[in-house]
């Protein structure tokens, strides 16, 4: 770390990733980082609530700058699943160019597997479906997209998503194929 220009914390544990980012901050504060110039730390945080809390800390908002030692350090948070989901939706949009009247019948997306990536994809799809709704239909629930998720624990995954975002069933009609 003391000779790095960029550190990417990508372990499977949010606690470990936070500890690595804190170790980087500590090395900078103690003057033990040998690099002068721009230094960045990218920290993968899976838990959305923890990511929101950390994003408010001065370390992740302002970074660390020391003109006397000629370095500027940026600390950034990200979620690999959310990044991958955004890229997948961008590369393969779910029938974005259909007429609005056809959305409720013609858009059907199947997600195989239950993971953080599947969660992030469902949230991205819900956001897109939200914008497909005509203004006149915002007063009544309407399903904009049909999604089928196949995988062990799909029902529990859907329940967690609805608990986090209660309006999700208004935008996504979910079919679950759960197996033990």
C-alpha cells in the first residue's frame, strides 16, 4: 500500500474493505505513504445502508489533501453488483423502444440466480419501469414489467427487496421460481 497509486478493496467482507480503507487513511496521516501525487482508494461495500452511512463521512466526501507533502487522496465507495447491473442494463436495455402502451404486455425479463447482482438488476429494472408509466396512470398501481427470477431463495430475495422498496410491486410484476 505504501507504494501504490490506487487501492481497490474488493474482498467479500464489508468490514475488511472498510479496514483496508482505514489502513490507507492511517498510512497517509502518519506520513508513511511514499507516493507523491494523486492516490485513490476504491472501497466495495455490499450493504446499501452501510454504503449510505459511509458516503456521508468527510473521508469519502472530501478525501485527504496535504499540499505540504504534495499528495491528494480520494476515497470512493462502490458496489460491484450495482456497477455490473448498470452496465448490463446499459448494454442490453429491456425493450426500451417499445411504445408505452405495449410495455405491460411485451417486456418480460428472466433472471437466473439469486445474488447481489440479481438484486441490483431488479432495482435497475424497477427504476426504468417507473419512468415508462404514463403520467395519467400514477394514481393507480400498474405493472410495467414482468420479471421471472429462478433460483434457490428467490422468494426470500423478493421479500427483502419489497421490504426495502415497498413501491416495487407497483412497477414490477414478479414471478418466482424457487427451489430448495
